[in-house]
C-alpha cells in the first residue's frame, strides 16, 4: 500500500487526476477486501464454537464469550464509515457462512470432544442447515441492536442453544 500512496501523491503533483482517481479506487478496494477478510475470520471463530455447542450439547462461558465477541466485532467491522450502510448486507451472509463452513469443520475437529472425531465424521454429525440458521440469527442481531444493547441480546439468544439454560444459571 505504501507504493500506491507514493503513486497517488505523484499523480496529484503531476496533475494526472485520472490516474489518481484510479489509485483511490484501488485503495478503496483493498480496504474493503481487508475488512471482509477480518469479518470472515470472526465468522470462522463463530462457526467453530457453534459446532462445538451443537455436537457437545453444552455451552461454556468461554464459548459464549467467543460467540459474543465475534458478533460484536463483526458489527463494528461491517458498518461502513458513513454509519448508515454495511459491507455485508443482511441477505449476503448465507454464502459467506457456506464458504467458511468447511474450514470451521476442519478447525473444530481438533477441539470437539478433545479431537475425538475426524473432519469427515464431524461433517456427518453437524446439522449444517441448523448451524447456518443459528449463525444467521445472531448476525441479524447486528442490524437490529446498538453496540451497547447487543451483548445482552446475544446472551438471551444463547440461552436458546443446547446447554444455554445451564450456562445462564451457572450450572455445568
């Protein structure tokens, strides 16, 4: 990106405004891609913990914190600088979740039941449709609630997951 900024400066100083605008467009595209990659990393983390929850039928404090943190970070990253539009629209999450699903299965296979299942076994065990539905429900909350209210709303949502009531009550 340093080279692009140098080229931009030189284009402006030399009066090549068309070239400068082209570079600005490239920089905007690079910024958008970086934001989307960050969002994808939080989606992966979200899916891993929801897979663990689905297979192990429990919810730990750590998993809940990870889910909550992922959703909060996605909300922050997804809101564009103008504070009125989003990088990822509500109806675009499903394809992103589908894209991250297999990577999440691979990573979760190391963690679920202390690595008791292979990737293929875990893939057969997970209800993918339900996992994406839960993920989509959590992501939809980011459009409906403020950053201040979101953690409490997420916690309420988590009580609906397997082991959620025990987690809320502080039982193991």
